[in-house]
């Protein structure tokens, strides 16, 4: 405590030093333990971006005793996990709308239920078909099997087998979600040990499990499912989770992994379950923020960062767009690599090969969002009236060809004429998000390519929204009559409003060449960056996107582990030297 | 001799392998290039190989036939892989009347608006040609060629080893892995990451990392999708490109072919095998393989002849081997299921044209080098989107109306294939799916031929008037006439999940099969990619070790 005051005094009397940073600062620090040196302005860690990962990162750092500030550009916290009242009385989970991957250890360690987190179950997936039939899978496995049996006896049996096989697959991959990816190029014993550990775990699998795992890591979701099932609508609906957030079709290799990624959901220890957060996904961010605040984190909204300040290749703070400067020992960025390295830093501050890696990193947003305020419930022709089928996800994915054609449109720069739509009506499960008797319908729409071939999103936004509604109307004709208001978010809007470069919801495509030790940039998948004391903690790092929080948590561990004395001594330069 | 005895003793102790005295007969099913190469090495190893070929000629997919009176063509494959140098050396092919013609430029790629790009053997010369399109790309070409070569060296190493056993790696597996590991380390940190990143990537993204010229991108990317059910935007197509680069690291691949067509090449292979003691029988179709107690006992031919053998090597594709030649009840259900899932749906058709004269490409100035320029491969598919759209059609069971074509006019360098002054044009046509959604290949064959002539006419307007004869080989024909299940020219899809330890299926990628005494040596095994002979050599090595 004395030291702290001493530091403040020191800077108080020497105004020159207020122009901060390292040389002087380190001189000052020699032989002194504390590092805060300017009242209210200096932090141990500045976290850029108040999305769920940024908040998780901040909460863990603060729990470890660091003085942390989170800077959020918008007026509301949450990033893409945000709830806003766009239309009076209706609370929209604007972007991300369901939760499943949120790491249980985070819920536990941050005690999120106490901070208001409540997950309500999302029961099943309902896929209407143009033929007037439907496929309805529910959380109750036996019921799903019964409905699948209406379509194919063989598939009903295979569905059992399939579920049994996917469990060990998830078990194999899960621990990888909580680890720092090893560097496959070094002979560093630590990395080799990790790689050996992975190899050993692979070898411990049974032959059949290995076979399936290899397939999941390399195949297209369509080919993978073709081996198991024959019912078109079943395969189409299942394969849909393999393309979310990618600019790939269901027949493109690598999508089977994304399928697994979405299969790994876990809520309250139950595998494969998806849910809503009471109050919308924003409530998750708020719960984390609450936990962070309790741990001592300072959270500032409407504080857009303009620049990351560096001195001698070390990050030493940030400058806000209004000119205010905050100094810090560590800057932890939860925004994507494009913003972090190309917008907040000068290109000449980065090594050329790293910068090339950042520029090569693929975003290519491929999805949009249409949020509707409804006067009543949609009425599906294939299963009329209100019912339990509306309480789960409703998937417009009637056939494999439908899905593939949707992708074909996008490949050549058009939004899908007949898109894949994943809809939920959270107001059925959580009435608090809409006025009594009214409803919220949240539609995730794919594909909507970031770059349109012949037009701009500014011109096409409403046409895109109409197209989505027309598509839904083919299955539920009353939809057009019950809309009170709508919000259409194109990839362009996701970029502008939510800071997701090119509108990619996962801060970068989940394609094989951008996963694990290759995410976001080969050689820099360890949450560190070539700038000392600058870390990444967003979805652009391993293990990728979704409301997982794992990225923020692992990054906090890396930062804390490297924290020696006044600030982390990252091995960033060391690993570069070995290049 | 002592070593052999030791090996014999050792195998007896293990008790699972087959032990055959040297000099014993081994039957090979199918007389394609891989089987012939395996037969050669088996004969050298002291066995007595007997190759049984169903047709009247050996060669499988590498044959020369008269398709129109007076006109001969390499009916299916029209260029070499090329053959691995060590194999060519062992077989002493130069002694058997087999002259390899290597045109330079290798590839001529026209655009529909009268421009063209040429790819020469020489990097600088090619870069100069690219310079007409983009100075930036010209300067990057050398770097691209170099990194491709470096990365390919790793794949060359990988292609020459037997995929390791995952459960119980043998000392040799470990040694091989160590060697492979060394060659990986040789790539350096950046190289290793590039390799890891490129492998699963879409080839369109891969070429876009280097080049901006659409035509250049398309020609190089095409190599990653040849013979596959992948478009340039499909992830994993870069792995196929790199695998091919292992055989020939030139960015656009090989353009070599033998004088007399590919049939001359396989005849030379057969001749070489005969010289060392292999017996080669044509018109000998195998009906089925006899199995007792999980081990092969003999083979029955369609004419009723029965041959008792203790070891059989199948050079035909894995699906034909296990679902046509073997009694299904003899297969382990897990293995049978995996084999059923082995994807082998062909996408390539072949069109051979008998031409009254040489087609005129306006994209080529009518100068002296005209003939030379056309003597290599001609790439029709000027844009990534063109290739992608050609692929799109095949996803919905339709052949491309504007197909991607890989064309050769072999008669320019080898006039012996056609009457004086006339020419043969040979075209790989992609994409033509094995299963058509509407109609069938018997009724749609003509349409495919027309589509190809129309596509060519866009680049050589006088071509339709020159056509004297046409042969259309559909994927259906590839199955029924030439024995490729699903019409797949590589015996099975080249995709990430069907390569290396997964080719043809996980746990059985070491040329052995669950049936004792039955081995595989065709393209359906690792590395199994084009006319390189690599599968044949690798298989021979494993078989000899196992049989002794």
C-alpha cells in the first residue's frame, strides 16, 4: 500500500512522467513491487471489448488481484451476446440467440447463477417440409426416434447408434477446448508432451471411435451423415449445424468438424442440450459483467478504443477515440485480429509475416439475422396451431439440395434465394421478453455473403428481410399478417454495429485451416501477439466462436502465468527468434 | 539366404502371417500399371507372379486403342503421372521401346476473349509469360514454384512409405515416421505451418494467397480437383494438389506421354515384368476368389478354370475386390461397412475426337511455334468460377454444360496415331457424375459429346467442322467396360478422409486385408494417385515381407 502511494506521489511530482511508459516507468519500478502510478488512469490490464469473452477475461484477471478495466464501444455490454429493446416492449437477442457451449467451469467459478444467469431449456428441432410433412426431434431421445421412424425405420435405428457414437467424440474433443494449443513446430518439451498426450488419447480410442473421429475432422457434414442416414430432411437439418458461421456448403470437407463443435453443447451437465438465457442472451453478458464488477473490474461503456499504445514493441495502454489515454501493463483484446492489428495498431509495428497472416485470416461473414416482433404465433401448415413444436428451434432445411443450392447462390455473391433459417420463439419459454400474448421470433439466416456481387447491403437489406419472410411464409403463411415490427441485420450491419469484421459471427471462419494451433495466425495461437504485453482473448482465438467463454478464460490463465513482477514476460519474442 | 531364413523364422514366431516358400505362385488380379509393377517386384523378390487381365490387352486405364478407323488414342489416361524415377530405373523402361515425349510448354491455357497463358518447364520463361497479365503475379511465380517444391518434397517422402500401424507401430513405421518428421522439420517453422494450413484449405483460397490473375489461378487450382468430387472452393482440394506435386512439383503438373500412347507404356511395364519371370495372361477374367477359414485358397476364372493359390494381390479397385470377387459373408461386418462407405463416385468422362486437321486457336498467333505450343496440355477453364460452376452441375446429378476440359493433341508429337495430316484430340471432361438424375448415360452420351465440342468451339471455332469421329466414354462406361467401380479413375475419392492411413479404410491401409493372403496394390491404396506406380511399389514391399 505504501508503495502504491509512493508511486502516485512520484508521478504527481513529476508531470513529465505522466507521458508514461516503459523506460521511465521501469526505471521507476526497479526495486519497487507495485505498478500503479497514476491515480485513476493506470491499470494492470485494459480489456478491449465488452463481449462475453472480454468480460470473462476481465473477471478472471480481477479475481487474481489485478486491477482491470473493460472498454466497450457501444452503450450496452455483451458484444454479440446482447439483448436490446429494439421495438417497445420486445426484447431482442439481436445476434447470438441460443446458448449451449458456455463452459460449465466458468459458470461455476464465476458463480454466474448468483449473478442472475438462468438457462431455460430449448426443446428440440422442428423441420417443416414443403410436402406438408415435418420432422420433429426432441430432447427426449425416444420421442425423436419415434418421429424419425415415421420417415425411415433404418434411420431410427441408426439415430440410436449415432448418438452413442457422438458421445465419445465429444468427450475426446472437450478437453481440447480448455487447453492452450501446442506448437507443433517446436521441440519444446512442453509442447511435445501436449502433442504426445493428444496422440496417446487418440490411440486409446477404439478402432470405431478413431474411424469416426478422423471422419469428423476431415469430412463434409453431408458425406458424413450420408453414411448414417437416408432421410433427406433429417440429414439436411443435422448438416445445417456444420455450416453455421462458415462460408462453406454442407458438401465441403471440414464442415463435419463444425457439426461436432455444435454438437458438444452442455447445459447443467446434460450433453447436447441448447437453451435460452432468461432475459435474452444479453443476460449472460450481464451476469458475467456482474461477476466481474464484484471482483473489482471497472467497466466503461461508450468508450471506443482508437489506438493501442506501444512503446519499444510493448503495449502500454490504449487511447480512446475521444483522446483520453489509459495506461496499462497489459492490453487484452477481445475484438478480432483485423481490428486489433490493422486498426488499433500501425502496420509498421508488426513483423511483416505476422501482418500477412492477419490479412490472410478469413472472415467472410455468411449469415444475417432477422428479428421479428409478432402479434401472435406463426401457424405451420404441417402441424397447425400452437404446440410444443414451437418451443424449440424451427429449422427451414427441407433437403440436402436445398442447403447446397443456398450455398451456390452465396458462392457467386448473392444472398440465398431460399435460405437456411434457424428460428426460435424465446417468448414462449421466457415470457419476460415480449408483452403479454405477443412474441419474439428470432431468425438466423444463412447464406448472406458479406460481399454482394451486384449490389450493396445498404440497398438490399429490406429485400433480404422480405425474402426471409417469404421463405417462412411458404411453411407458415400467417407470418405476414402477424408482424408488428422487424429488425434486419446483414453482415454489413454486424460489422458496423457490432464490430464483427466482415460480419463473421465467430470473429473468423471456423474452417480447418483456422482452428486449434492455426487460429488466428499460425505460430500465434497462444493468445500472445508479437507485441509484448498485448494479448488476444476473443472468439478469433482457440477454441473459436459461440458463447463459450473458453477463449477469455484460457487467455487470462496465459496472462497470469506469464505475469512476473510488474508485468507478464511473454515468450513472444523468444518464439519469434527461434523462427 | 541367411536373412531370408531369419525372416522366415521370425514370421513363424509371430504366427499370424502367411509363410510361403520362395518361388511360390502369387496371382495378381488386373493388369493395370500398379499390378504390373507389383508383379515385377514380386518376381524380383523370388516369387512367381501370374497377372490375370480380363481384357485382351494389359494396361487398365493406361491403354492405346483404335477408336475410329485409322485413329488411335490413349483411350483413358492421356498423360503420365509421371512414373516415379526409381521405379522407371528398376524396371529399366528405357530398354523397352518406350520413348517418353515431354512437350514444352507443358500447358496452353486460352481465354474465350483471345488471350492465352503458357506454362513452360522453365520458371523464368513462365514468369515472363505471366508478366503479360500481371507483373505482380510474374514476380510471385518463382516463389510459388519454390514453396510448392519444398512442400512437395515432404509429400514425396510420405508417398513412398507404408502408412503406419496406429496400434502397434513396427520398428520400420517408427523409423519412417522419424524420417518423415525430419523432412517436415526441414521445411522450417513457416514451412510446417504453411503445410498444416494449406492441407485442409480450398485450392481457390490457396492460389488466391499468391496470385491475382484469374486464368493463372484457375490453371493451377484445376490440379487440385482433377478426378475428384470437389470444386475449387471445396475445402481439402489443396491437399490433393500437394499430393500431386509429390510426383511432379511443377505448378501445373506433368504433360509427358509415351510415343504410341499410354498403351505403349504399360506394354513396356508388362515386358519388363515378363523378363524377370512374371507370367501375364490376358483374356483371363476372374469370377471370384475362394476363401476358406479366413484365408484365400484359390481363384476361379469366368471360363471355369480354377487356380489354387495361397496369395492373391488385387490390382482392381477395393470395392470391386470386396463386393464382387469375394463372398460377402467372408467379410468382417465392420470392415464391410467401412468399405461400403468408401466413396468412389466418378466425375470424369473422356472424349476422343478424330480430326481431319489441326484446330485453329485464335488465341495463338499463327507463328512457327504454333505446333509446339499445342503439343502439351490445353486447359479449357479460364476462371475459378468457371470450374466451380462446372462442379455445381455435378452436385445435382447433371453433367456440366460448360465443362472443364484437359485436352491433348498427341498426334502433333506422335503422328503415328492418326492417318497422314489428321489428328487425334483427347479430352478429360469434368464434371460428369456417375449417377445422372435425369435419363441415363446410354441416352445422354451424345449430349455430353456435343457439350464438349461446343465448349471447345468457343476457343477453336473451326473444330466442329474437323470432327470425323467421336468416342465418348462416360463414367458408366468406365465401370462397365474398364472395371472402375463408380467410374472413379482413382479407384476411390481423393479426399482428406480417404488418404494415407485411411486409404482405403482406417486400420487396413497397409496393403493387407482382413482376409489372409489377399492384398491390394491398386490406386485404392496409399498414395494411389495417377500413373506414378507408387501404390504398386509400396504394396510389393509389404507383400514380400508378409509372404516370406
